[in-house]
């Protein structure tokens, strides 16, 4: 069967039927989809939820690619297309950040302090001696940045006492300030030139500029650097780090940059995953929710066709949409009988999957999950040369409310 509106549901802004691009699904399109199902001899329906990180065009390409796969298994294929474009936003802005002198300096100063505070001989000059900037530059130029220091970093973390970290933070703040004062590019430079057009947290941009509005407030920069280093040390002590280099990058991004373009967009994506299933009122118009409308039609179709089977497939953030679908259907009293639930590298929180999948085996017959091993996740670089872990690591380390949140995939 040729690809058509019978093979996708496009979700608009705020999980509604509103148009947001070239693709547009209306209530009448969903009506036509279920009429076509009723007129056909299809006995299976496969609902595919792509990751919520892609643009509309990529979502459509995924729907076209998956259609023949599901049809080969005797199922009618429908893909929910709910674009956010987060992956493009992330990679574009991360590269912009990496190009700024301010970010490059932040990374180097944090590593200087870490090589001292971890209490291990990272510099090969004896415990407590920081690496030189030349040594740090050499490490940062490698593809596997600081990978050779993991064992000594973990050994050093075991000698630290978390209760003493607050006192150490104040000490680090003073040491950072003394170092920054000896850096002419910071002490005499123009903040706007150093920061560039990277999406800094607005309140921090204001705080880090000097009283004249041009220079750099070294005191504020020292305070934020000490806070970042404190958090890296704390994660190492608690064994909640993602490796030395990735953890440093995560904490710098969380402190200085992500509120503008990363965590907000990820949060909105999760909102859409839930909003598309919100209950509809008596009037079905562009402000109604296509997920809820689809569930109503699906319930009626399955009730009239005993033996009709439903499979749910979610890739990455698509797993969040499936969890929200199951929750909403249960609340509305129209839970469809599901044969298979399949998660592919799910980006949902482990707690969400447990709440909506593991704790409710009555909602489905079988569940399968496909993931990469942790070794491969660590080698799958989201932005080569800048963030040396996978997208799932980035979600866990940066985009969620707290760092190292357990992610199902």
C-alpha cells in the first residue's frame, strides 16, 4: 500500500490538531484511517512512536521507512509524528558554545582544580599538584579525553569526605580567583567577546559582567567554577559520575548554559508526549488532542473486531509517549488490549517505565527492550570532540532535573 495519511498521525503544538508544518492531521483524517481499517482485512495494527528529538521531515522519513517493515509482518502501520527538533538545536548550540573562549577557559580551569582536589597523582608530580595548562591542553586534544585518568580519579575520590566539600568549595573559590587574576584574557578582556553568541543563562551573563558592563567579574566566575568543581567531586564521591571529562562538561553546561535551549526544550517535548492524550471536550476542532481522539476510535474498532491485535513500538523518547498513552487510557477507562510493547533505546526515566509498564503487566502480553551495552553508549559521541558520550547519557547528565537520573535505555 502506498504511503499516505492512513500511515501517520501528526501531532501539532501543545499536543493538538493545530498545523505546525507541511504535514497536518485532522480529526477527519483519523476517521478515514479507521474506515480504511474497517474495510480492509487487516488484523494487526502497529503504532510506532519515533524519538521526540527530530524535525517533521525526519519524522515523515521514519514513517515511510517503517511502513513496509510492519506491512511485511501483516500489520497496518501508523507512526505518530511529533517533532521538536531538539537534536538539531542541541548539536548546533553545543558547537556554538565550544567555539567560545569563555567555555574553553571554564573547562581548563575546572580540570586544573580537579587534578589537585582528587588527591591522586594525576599530574605525575605527586598528590595535590595540579596539571599544567599545557598538560590539560594535550589531554583535551585527544579523542579519548582523560580516559587514562579514570582509575586514579576514582581512587582519589575515595579519600574525600563529602561532609567537608562545602569547606573545600570556599577554598576553591579563593584559589580560582587568584588564578583568574593572573589570566590577562579574563582580567582585561571584554566579556561579550569571550562569551560570544552562545546561549548563556541570562542571569549568569549579567552576574559575570563587571560593573562597567563590559569586563569580566572574576569574583563571580570564580564562584561558579568552584560550584561546578564541587558538583563534579560530589558525583565522584557518590559514584554517580559519567567519567571525568563528560561529567565536567555536563556540570559546566548545567551551571552556565542549558536553561535557555536544552532542558527547556526537553521538558516541552515531555509535555507534548503527555498533552497529545489529554481528554477532549464535546467539540472536536484544531484545539482537540489527536492522541485521545485516536484512542476513542481505536477502542471502538477493537471492540467490534475480536482478535484484532495492537503492538506499540517506541524509539528513544517515543517510549515516553507510550507510557503516557497507557496512563491516559487507564484514567479514561479505555485501555486497549496490547499484544507487544517494544522499546528501542528508551529515553524515558526508569521510574516512569516502572510506574506505567513494569507495575502493570495486565496492560500487555509481552514486553521487549533493545539497548546498546554501556560500553557502546560510552563510545557513541553525541558531538564529536565535545561531548564524548551518547544522547542518553546527555539526557541523564544534563537535561533532566538532577544529574545522573536513571534512564531506562
